[in-house]
């Protein structure tokens, strides 16, 4: 069974390329209509925001992937703890403590 991502990622490289192409086209057009300089400034300011937004989206994607990985590991630890408790293990909470310690170390909290 194939799982598709519920929110497909936008093509950031394609967006950056289209932004660059649009800037070049509008620069040429703006030279032929200098009477509209005030309007062009607003349009070019909007285009200038694109690289910053692309960088922010990329940063947020990375943070989201890390959060999803941590969540998956915590769920696995919770399931292992429940199974250990069901099986009567001496220290079933070991799995949760171990995962929390691992995530603290990965976050730079160390011990």
C-alpha cells in the first residue's frame, strides 16, 4: 500500500527559478515603461521576499521532520513500555526514560 503525503511539498527550486525568470522579464518590461516606476518598486519588493520565504520554508521543513522523528520514537517507546508492563517486566518505564534521555542528548542537553 502506497502512502502519499497529505500535504505535498511545494517545489522550492522551481519557485526560485520562476521568481528569477519573472524578475528578468519584468526588468525588461519596466525599462520600457519608466512612468510606472512606483508600481515596479512594489512588484520588485515582493519578488525580493521570495528567497527569504523559500529559506524559511526549508528551515521549517527540517524542523518538522525532526519533530515527526521524535514523536515516532516516543510512540515506539510508549508501546514498548505498555508491552513490557503487560509482560510483567521489572522496569517497564525504562523504554520511556531511555528515549527521553536520548532525545535530551540529541538536543544538546546532555547529562
